[in-house]
């Protein structure tokens, strides 16, 4: 066997490994695709001093410095995966997806 034939065999083995790896990755993704993921909807954040936090009582209102029609963040595990806007769905709140991070 000459060097060119050996190089050709190495390349074929490498290509076979790539295909096998892709098949394994596809199988893993398929198996994981059924796992439920929690999505958090973040309207806004605000900061309070410890004194202000301790003074909170039932009925107090926290200002969020956000207009009702502004977009909100969609998070998975604390990472922003998209933006949305609040909508009314038969008298209940929903979120219309405006953009997703790809």
C-alpha cells in the first residue's frame, strides 16, 4: 500500500466518524427534545435599599419604570432567549413572541 492509498483510507475513516458523530448527536437531541424547559417572563427589574425592602407592606406598589406596551424578556436558565409583548388572550395574559435569539 502506498502513501496515497493510506491517506485515502484515513480520510474515509474520518468521514465515517463524522457521520457516526452526527447520528449520535441527532439521537441525543431527539431524546432530549421531550424534556420540559421552564421559560421565565421578565417584565422589569427594580432596586430597593434594605430599608425600603423592610418597609414594604401589603398594598404597596413597586414602580417598574416600563410602559405597558414595551417589549419584555423571555429567559431560560437566566439567559435571554427572546423578546415579546404582553397580549390579552380571552381575559388572561399571554406573550406574543417578537424575536428569538438563534
